[in-house]
C-alpha cells in the first residue's frame, strides 16, 4: 500500500513531466504494435496472392536449343508432349504431383450472343490441388470420370462466368466452345492471384485434358507443372527433368535454354527472407520510438531520486537494505512503463481494428494483431523498463546515508 502511495505522490509532484513521459510510452507502444501488425498483414496478403498461382509449383515450357547435340544444330524448338509427362513420372520418384497442360487462345466460348476467347485449358484432375483452384458451392471440379470418358464439361473462372452469365446461375447450363456444346459443371471460387502464365485463372476456362486432345486432335502441350514434396530437392529434380527430356528430345541436358523453367519456390524463399528483414526493420523503428519514451522515464526517475534523497536516507537509517531501495525504484519505473504500455496497447489495438476495415486489402493486406506482435511488444517494453529503471534505482541504492539526511 505504501508503495502505491509513494508512486501517486511522485505523479502528483511531477504532473507535467509524468504526462509527457507517459505520452512517450503510449505513443511508442502504439507505434510498435501498428508497424508490426501492418508488416504481418502485408506479408500474409502477399503469401495469399502467391498461393493463387500454386504452392511451390514448378512450371516447364518448351523452348529453343542453344547448343548443338547429336548432329542437331542450335535454334531447334522443343515441343513438349503428353508422353513426356508420363516419362517424368516413371523416372523421377521425387516428383509428388505432375500435370500436363494443354492451352489455346483460338477457341471462342459462346453463351447466346455473349462471346469471349479466353485461355482454354485442358488439364487432369490433380491440377486443382496444385494450382489452388476450387469450385463455388453448388458446382464441382473436373472428375476422373470426366477425363476417362472425354466428357464435354467445362469449369469457368469467376470473371469469365460473370461475362457470359451475369448473375444468372451457370452450373448445369450449356455453352459452346467453337461449335461444340459443353456443360458448365462449376465456377471458380474468387481468389487472390498476383502472377500468372498466359492469363489469370479467373478469366480462363478448364476442360478435361482428354477432351481437349480429342477436340483439337493433338498431344502437344502448352506446358506442364510439377511439385516436389521436399522443396530442397527442387534443384536436383530440375536437373533430372533436363536429363529425361534431353534423352527424349535429343538436346544437351546442360542446355538450360532448351526448356523454360519457372520454379515458384524461389519466390517463396525470396519473400521469406525479404519479410524477415522488412518486419525486423518495422520492429526496429517501433523499438526506437519506444526507446525515446524510455529515456523520458529514466529522466523522471533520476529527478524522483534527487527529490526523495531525505526519504531514502531515513529508510536506510532505520534498517532498509540497498536491495529494498533498488526494488522500490525499479517497481515504480515498471509501474510507470506498465501504465503507458497498457494505454498504448489499447490504442494500438483499436487502430489496427479500424485499419482492418479500410478498402486496401489487395494492396497492403489486413493488419494482424497476432500473438507474435504482442510478445515482441512485451519483450521490448520489458527491456525498456529495465534499461530506464536500472541507473536511477542503482543510484538510489548506493546513496550515502549521511549525504541523504544532512
């Protein structure tokens, strides 16, 4: 009880200085929380956008040779075929999933008098999992039976559906791909996607790969995609892809230009380290802002020690030990920091909640007040309180009794 009376007395005698000190702690705590929450939200939004393309997939295109090999000159085009995908499945066990992909921009999709020429894609069932493409409620993705029976069914991107049907229900209705009728079996759930090859999924149409091959009379692929269970093996698997396809198409496996390879896991690695640095930088700015408030706390505690020298002398003369004096001033420092931190936490949390309703989610994401943010702020505040209270408390505990009461 006496401790709190002493603390209230300190505040009462140093009202302006205490207010300014508390303001520094409040502002520093709120700034730290807001900056970290913003950094976390920005990271989560970019990860969400990246998942729109797929989780650590590798996309492979045929390209042109730049090295002579087995009597073939340079500049020869490598045309990927469906058989290449089967060969890779059989020869590279490290590949966990693989999907051939047919594609054309020369197919018109028509519903009544509404027409569009999107990227029409022929794919297998596993493509949905690899590319994070899922159906809205009431529809479905392409099935194994659709592929086996070469069914004329189509899955629409959500923007393409809107263009062809407006707000009308599309599932179960027919559209024409060129002059061939197809039944709409599903519409894609809306998703964030910040990169693509060819066209965003929202604007594309997907049909079974066997239906595509039959409809257009081809086994030539636009590309294929694969996933490796352990991303650490991506470089090894890529070299094996060059070996297998080099034998099939007779190009030098060392000719890196013979294939176009886009390993999206490299983007994930880049962003992991980028956001580690970015959030560390944001946290450092907030910590520096909070440290300014900590300097104010240290200053006011030095003044308090100076003004309470007689009290300290009396306490020491009646038997108070140095550690009790040390604990007294440390306690007052942490209580002062704690009050400012509590107010700052509430203000920071409130601003983060308000920012979550701003219409800028697709650009900077939604700020997130996560346990990590709270823990980091708590640790910084603890260090600030320790640093701000250490020197004044040590000075108070080492004062000479005679000097204090004379």
